[in-house]
C-alpha cells in the first residue's frame, strides 16, 4: 500500500516536471504572463507529491513494513523509533529521495520569494532547476527506487549499520544535503541570469541569501560529521582527509569564495563572469560529491551503499549538466556587462581576489588529492594512497600568508586605500604575536619547520579579529565569522601540538602510569540494551588533585552483527579526556587508548561561531 | 551472541595468567599513522585494531629493533605491499603532477590577479 502511494506520487512528480520543462520556453516568449499561474501550481503539486512519497517512506520505516525492500534491507523491528526514522535517509535510496525532497522544496521557496524579479529570470531558473529534478526523479525511479515491493513479505529486516545509529549521524545527512542542494538554486539562477543578461547588483543581492543558506548548512553538516567521527570512529581525530570528507569540503571552499565575490558584485558591480563560473563550479562539486560517494569508487569508511551501475547514471547526468552549463556560459558570455576596470592594489576588491586565490588553491589541493589516485589507477593500474601528510604538506605553507592576508584584508577600504594602512597598530600586534608564539613553543618544546611562522600568523589573526570588534566600520556578522575562523585555526594548532596519547593493552585490575596520571582499569560489566549488548568498562584516571571516571563501551549489535567501540569523553573548556577500548583476540586483554586533547571543544565552538556569523547576516538582511 | 560475550568473560578469567603486552613505542605509532590498513575501509594501521594492523605493528616494532630507520621500513613495506600502503606518496613520474598541479594553479591564479591589479 505505502509502496504504491510512494511510487504513484513520484510518477506524478515526474509528469509535473516534464510539463514544466515543456511549458517554460513557451511562457518565456510571452512577456506579460506571470509565473504565479499554471507553473506555480505545477511546482506546488510536484513538491506535495514528493513530500507525500517521503512521508510514505518514513511511515514504512516506522511501522517496519518489510514488504518494502529498502525497509527490509535497512531496518529491524528491535531498533529504537528514532533510528527507524533516521534509517529513512541512512541508505542509498532514501538519501536520494531526501535530495529530491530538498530540491523541490527549495524550488518552491525560490518561486515564492523571487516575485520582485524579472519574469524571464524566474522562468529560466525554474527551467534549469526542473532539469535537475527530472534527472533525480529518473535516477530514483529507474536505478534506486525506494519503493520496491518484496514478496513473500519477510518477518524481519536485516538492520541498520550500528555506526549510523547515532544522534549526530542521524541529522548529519539532512543538514549536509540542505547545503548541497542549496547550491543547485545558485547554479540554476546563475545560468538564468546569464541568459537573461541580468548578472548584476540585483541578482547578487537576491542570490546572496541562497549562497549564505547553503554555506551555513554545509558548515554545520561538516561539523556534525566531524563530531561523529571524533567520538564514534574511536581514534580521537575529527578529520582524516578521507575522500568522503574532502567531498563535503570542496563545495565549502567554493561557496566561501563565491560569497566574497558576490559581496563585490553587489557593492561594486565587478567580477560578473567569475561569480557565474564559481556558481557553476560549486554545484558541479556538490553533484560530483554525490556521484563519488554513491558510486562506490572511493575506498572509504562512508561508502555504506554502493553500486557501479548507479555511478554510470550520475556520471552521465553530471556530464550533461556541466557540458550544458559550459556551452551556455560561452554562448551568452558576451551578454555580461564588461566594465573592466583594474582594481587598485590596496583595496577591498584586491583583498577579495586574494581570498579567492587561496580558496581556489585549497580547493585544488583537495580536489586533486581526492581524484588523482582514481585517475592513476584507471590510466596505468597503479594504486597510490593520498592521505593526511600530503594535505598537510601542501596546505600548511600556504596557510601562513593566507592568515596574514585575512588579518589585513577586511580593514581595507573600497576602491583605493592608502598603502600606509598597514600601520603601526598592526605592526605592534604582529610583534606581540611573534613574542607569544616564541614563548609558547619554547615552553612546549616543539620545533617543526613551520610551527613558528604558523603560530605567529594565527595568533596575529586572532588578535586582529578580536581588536576588530572595537572598529565600527565592518559589520558584526563578518567579525563573528572571521573571529570564529581564527579561533578555529588556533584551536586546531594548539590541539595538535599539545595532544598527548597513551596506548596499552590492559586487563581488569591493571594500572598504568602516564605523565603525572594513573590509569586504572577498575571493572567491567555487561549491559543489555534494546538492540545491543555492551561491555562497559570503568576506568579511573587520577592525578594528585582529582580523579575522573571514564566508561567506554564495546557494543555488540545483533542486527546486523557488528562490534563497535564507544569512546567515553569528558569535555571541559580546557581539554578533553578521551578513552576508547578495543577487543583483542587474546586472553581478556583490551587495547586501551587514552588521549588528552586540549581545547578540543573550542574547535566545535569556533565552527558554530563561523556559521553563526552567516545566520546573523541573513537575519539582519531580511529581518 | 551471548556465547561471544561468554567467551570474552572466560578469556578475561584466564587472562590473569598471561603476560601483558608491552605498549607500542612512540616510533611505531608515528610510522603506523602513515600507513593504510589494507583490509580496512579508510583507516590507518595505527587506528585499526584488525589482525592485519596488529601484526603490522609487531612487524614494524621488529624492524625498529633490527635497527632499521623510518625510510628503510617504508621502503620494505612498499616493496612488499606496493605504494598503496603509504599515505604520503613519494614524488615519482607517476605522482609529480599530483604535487605540482595545485602549485601551478596557484601561480596561474596569482598571475591573473596581478594583471587585474594596478599600482596607481
């Protein structure tokens, strides 16, 4: 029953999509007709149908309707309700339906909120957006239908990957998708603006909201993924430069660059073409991300659903979209107003260009690092791994000038500023940061090649962004985001330098000394939960003054049978105590890994601050 | 499933008879962080607790005890398992583009900006 509802509503959505695509070129030539007529009702019907199908799938998961193949493959009656619901998008078919849902809802919001803009621009945006929706509908219906029926109906499902049964990971995909899909509107509207010859101030003003919204969701989505990796994957890190992590970071770099460019376009009517190119690139990267994750060509912990034939479809679809956009770009490029004026070297415009240069560099490092091994394997069958050392070696040296530019740039004026703007105050701060870094590194006793300049640059940026709160010229949201970023870099650095780790094999009753602390494995007990059993260990970690108890678990899930390690983390403002336990095959010993991670919580707080700056900016613009 | 836990408990009971393992040395940690666990999905040998990773850690410890330096250990592993095992690809004729391409793009972008900017 639910399967039929889901299927039929998707087919109706497909029909509306085709109707809109056919009708829009006709409407385009009639100038006086408003979009709010027939097309608007078609879009509403389409969104409604996709919402119905999505709800049908959620209900199928809640009531464990195993006549549905997706539910059978990814759920189990013993799962808690919350994970039954989140299981809806914890798999390939459901997550694509979620993509589609967000696509159509975003289009509806776009149609409602763009009434003040020209008809041609709106219809063209709808047209391109509907092509994307059509592509996804076809993809879902013919290669990844979440509403396949099973007969005879099985009594029990096979369960959800226990690693995914986690609150952060339950909301991580929807948030990330809001970011990814938001870029589709930017893509469609930039092509529409290009064709209708309206890449200008008004467009910039309108699209800025969408850039911000996508950027905020993407930032928070990445944050949630990192937090999950930190406490669930059991190695105490939050970023491994894993291909699937990289794939979410690439559109982030691009969006950040685009946002800064859009600001210039809005204020100074410059960099039109560049804004369009960035808009197209951002969406292409989001789509490629979906392709890379879903096709299974990445060797990664995240590829929990893969099937090469699906990859071929997305690859073709992606190819068509990119070719189409490149074609449109070159065909309509001459419509862009070309008021080529050189920018003065010391000005906000140049600062934004420099920001873009670095963003594009970081993007290219991540992009090349991610796809190069794939190409190499195809070309001459050599398998190489590109991991953290590669990214650190290429990114860190460039981070140093980037941070310094970021400290100076935002304080520059539009059009032309005085060269002596790099003034005494900044010089003072710079000297101060040299002294602080020097003392800090001396005390810690670290002397890597890049440590000192990196610390100087990040402390400099940190001081300047704090000082900037007293300057009235720039707006508050920017100050918060930039301060958040400097705090982020600084916390990551301090965390990296001061983190301490101890690993040993222990059994109950064992005691180990580490630094000035004593780690005691006090006890072990078995707990029964609804869908897993757990071995809960109790560790006492004490130094002279105080002691804490950490209770990491080893969970044995039954559906599907998997063993996971749950770290126990005690967070304070100064540092995290992280302890994780792993089963060894031998004799009652457990591998115990204890980490002290200073300022860990500030990494999360700083990313929240960065995103909060964006939220504040939207509220201020529209409220 | 209950049996599995029972076995664990039995292991724990007889565990007291066995010798404890020495903690891995820092050098093993440092080397194994740069190695891919070949049978895992996107994990380093350092992070993994699989049989493969554990035996690799012992192998690395043995090599260190034999007096081999980091380079020699990496080379030994590469000859045995291929380039795939190290996370830090060397610059060879296969990988020079990997390292160079981002830098070329940066220089290219910088030139574009310089042409757009005037000093006056």
